[in-house]
């Protein structure tokens, strides 16, 4: 979902009614156009052309690609965000609680290049089979977004939860088709994104209905009929990687943690100075456009976004748009 830091006006693109732009910058070639500058005071993840998730070093632009098909999606620009899970992997550590499961192997390659996932294997007990992370207290009215990467093993259904309730703040997902089969009553948005090689990124946003001392991120295995409490067979499994929970109403790119919370800093794109006032047309993925009118460029122009993939900027004489 596009979340720009300033108001925007989607319009139908009818280039024939505009003057020719005095400058055009494109962001789908994998290189920053000459004269522009970019800043981000941390690493940041993005999908490269082969579909693998990788980390861009500090101050390096992230030119993002579709995980399926490798089509360029533009320059990834995001606001700062913090992963509140102190271990995004490491499900056998004390950060995570295991209920009716063990962390075993063999481990599949995760969505991130060169990194293994972890296999969650149910035991033979009759009951729940899950891993969960306890965030502690939460305040009523706070919105949180959670995500995790999951791949089927010998189990093909899971329930993904973020909040205090087992069902009201969860989604149930079929890991074969990617279908979201059930949505909790307090889930305000959700998605299941195919990221290739059998992996799905599950994401949901919930708003806490009451103050609670126990808030969980949980992945629960379900049996063939979708039951969440059943006699385990000792071998039912899923593959899991990359847990994340962040404040707010949208899920951002993955932030790796290893023993402590981590923050991805804001992306900042700056255009070079140009004398006078201009109209700007900004193009994003999914065919979305935004117009900025009468922009003063004499000191350059800085663009930030809550979450956007920018493919092109066109600069027109003032009054053209």
C-alpha cells in the first residue's frame, strides 16, 4: 500500500495535454540518475532481480524488483521503522516459546540470499503446536503490523496471530495456494504475498481493543481439516523465517534482528537545485501518479515517503499540470 508523507492527487495519465518536461529522472535501471543524492543511515532490505531478498548497505539506494518474474518496481523509499521482535530468527532461543513443537531440520533456504530458515516440527502431544513471541503489555487503541515468511513442510495450513487473542487478531492461510481462509474480527488489513520458491510473506495489521499485559506474535500449525488443537504425529512441519512486528498501520520491508530490536532509518531522495518554480509528476508502481504543483527547486527538493516505489519523476514548467 502506498503511504506518502504528504497529500497526493491520483490522476489519469494524459501526457498529450502537458508541455514537454524540462527534466526526467527514471528509477527502473538500477542506478541513481546523475545529479540526485540519496541518504539512509542504516542497512535496508529489498528484492533483487533474481527474486532473492538482500540487504543494501547504509546510504545505498534500494532498486526493488518483483519477487516473481523480476520486473523492476522502482526505487524503494520508506519511513523509519523498528522491528520490535528482538530475534527475527532463532526460534529455539529463549526469546521464543515453543508449544508442542521443536525446532529441527533439514532447513530450507530462506527468502534472503545465503540464509537458512528453520523447520518447526510438531511433537506427538494432543493440543496446540506453535511458536510464539511475547511482547508484554500493549495499550488499547494502538495499531501494530506483523509479518513473517512461511513455507509448507508436511503441514500446509497455519494461523498467524498478532495480539492477545488466538482468533480475533489472526489470519488462517493455506500455504499451497496462498489463500487467506479466515480473518479475525480485529484484523484491519492483511495480505499473503508469494515471494517465490514456495515462500509466502504473511502480514496483518490489528488495533488493540483493550490494554493487556500479554501480546503475542504466534505461528500455529493446523491439521488437514484446519483444526488448531490435535494429536500431533511427531513429524508435521512448516518452515519459518523473518518475524517482524512494527508500530503503525502498514508492513514495511523486512528488518533483520539478532538479539536486539533494530531500526531501518528513513530513505531520503534529493533533487538538484534548479532556478524557479516547477510542477512535478511522480510515477509509482501499480500505475499510481502524484502531482506536486509550484515546487521551488532553487535549494533542491527532498522527497520522502511512508512507503513507495518510485519509478519516474518529470519536471514541467510551472502551470503545466
